[in-house]
């Protein structure tokens, strides 16, 4: 069924406006790097070393994370270049499996995956900022709320403002990390004890890879920029490959110098590995530098997550009339403003819920990981389904060694889904429960669609 003619009222409101290609390859690569290289790289190296057992195993895990991400990028390169759409994963799942699966994905992304990530980095910024200037007994939460409100307002104002800030933050992160790597390479290795890391049991590769791939997570957000990227069918492949290549080099390099200076035992035992590393090399001024870099990285992740997160909510609003207000694209700002505002409100609610009850970084990983890997697996399967459903559709990029490459991608997604359930606790159950709670809302949305169709409402 074709689209109904757009009314003047809809055109004025922004319902008729659509995403325009305003992003360059550099802009998109910057957003992907900024999304991926967040606060995680300053926390997870110790957790990976703890669960690897040796320096070689830990570095292999980080390199493997880059290789697996590259394999996944090959699959995404075909999807994003063939189906450029602001909905990204949502759109691929809808074309492959129908509206119900896409709806549940959008629900999970709005309630668990993206808003949880935004709230987490906002809290992290609040923790560090409170150490400099405390704002009362709930200082971290106040800072977190201000960060979320500020990033939401910035991106409601326009995509140009959001991408300029993202480019500056990404340049600062890359400059800071390259400086840290250079300092580590220029300094003689420490004469520290080089014993085995303090593992409580045998190393578990699956658990180590949870933290590795968590730290690599976010490169797939490029899918949500495909309709705003200039020449997306031609340039999206370069965006993914450049982004993942740069990230892999930085991650392997930073972990190499951590263990070169602190040793695998020192890295595994550290609660704040980057700060301990810089404190050893440059004293307290070095630790303060890393603290500033953590804040910049968290801001970068938060801003990129704000930009890409609202795009799936926008796509939901285009497909379900119950959420029509989310499907409005504001032509002047080039943003889905209503979707951004809803996303910000939910993230603020998570900050309120988390005030005084947050259980830390690991619990947030548990909360998001199973839901994330479940839908990541479905996207991999969608590639097979769409090849069968749209055999005549032009594909500017085809996955090499098909079907082996997507089979490998789906296999490691399935492995990580199992690992995220086997090695996590109550947080994982909470995330799954929130996903399941979207089922009743799906029934309401479908009922609303039927009613709208009978009344001749918009599709």
C-alpha cells in the first residue's frame, strides 16, 4: 500500500520532512570512534587481564575483538549500503521479520540499550566531576542530569551542532590516547612483580570477551547514520572499515603499554588501570590528565549515543501510528527532535532510579548485554533472509565469502549471548524482563494500527 498524500498540516509539523545527507565520511567515522572509544577502555583492561591469565592471552583477546568486529562490519556494510535508512537495525529487522520484531527491538533500544548507555556515562562524568566540585549529597546525579539535559538540548538544536561537538571530542580522545601510548613506549618497562594475575579460578575466555566486545561495542551505530551520510551506498563501507581499523590499533596499543609498564598482574589487580599507569609514569598530574580524558571520552560516547539512539525511535514513529509523534523530522534542525526529547526523558528517569541505588559498571553490563547480543544475532540472520527476499535488489557491496562470513558473525553473536547469560547475574534478568514487558505494548500498538486503518488514518 502506498503512502497517502501528505497534508499541509503534516508538512508544517515536520511529519513530511525526511533525513537529508548532511554528514561527510569524516563526520561519520568521528561519530563511530567517539561512540566506541568511551569510558570502557579505562575500566575493562583490568577485567580482561583478570580473566585471560597471561599477557599474550589478553592481547590476543583484544586483537580477536577487532577481527570479530571487522567480520561483523562486512555484514553491516552490505546491509547499510543496500538499505540506507535512519532506522538502521530496526529497519533491517522490520524488512526481514516484520513489524513485531522491529517494535520489540525499538522498545529494547529505547528502554535498555541506548538510554542505559547514556545514563551510565552521565553518572561516570558525575562521579569524576564531583571529585572536583561537589554539588551536595546527590552531586553525581545532579551532574548526570545536567549532562543528559545539555546533550539533548545540543542535538535538538541541530545535527550540525551535534556533529561539530562530536568531531572536537573525538579528536581530543584520539590525541589523548595516542599521547598515552607514546609515553608508555618511550618509558622503560617498570621493575614491578610480574607474577600471574590474581584470578580466583581458571581464566574464562567467554567472560573476557564479554568485556572486550563491550568495549568495541558501538561500531554498528553507523547504520543509524546511513540515510544522513553523503553517498551512503558508496562511502558506508569506508566508514566502517576506517573506524574499526583505527579503534583496533588504539585498543591493542593501549593494552600493550598498560601491561608493558604495570605487568599483567598489576593490570589485573588495578581498579583504575589508566590512572595507576599515568600515576606511575607522571605522578598525580598524570592521574589528573587521565581523569580529564575519561570525562571527555564519556562526553563523546554520550553525545554519539544521543545522536544515533533517537534515530530508531524516529523509525518506530514512522511505522506505528500510536507513536506518530516520534516520527517527526524537523527540517530546519535536521533532527528527530521529539524522539530526542523522549530519549532524554527516559535517560533522566534512569538517573532518578539509579540515585543512591547504582550497583556499578558490571551491573550495567549485565543489564544490557543479553538484550544487545540477542538482537545483534537477529540482524546477522536478517542478512540471509533479505538475500532470499530481495534477490534482484542492487547491492553496492556484497559480503565476501558468503555465506561463511555471516555464519561466523552469527556464531560469535550466539556465543556471546550464551556467555552474557551464563556469566552474569540479576542485572541480565532485569534487562530481559524489560524487553518482555514490551509485549503488552506491542499488542496495544497493533490494535491501534487496525483501528487507524478502519478509520482511514495515516499508515
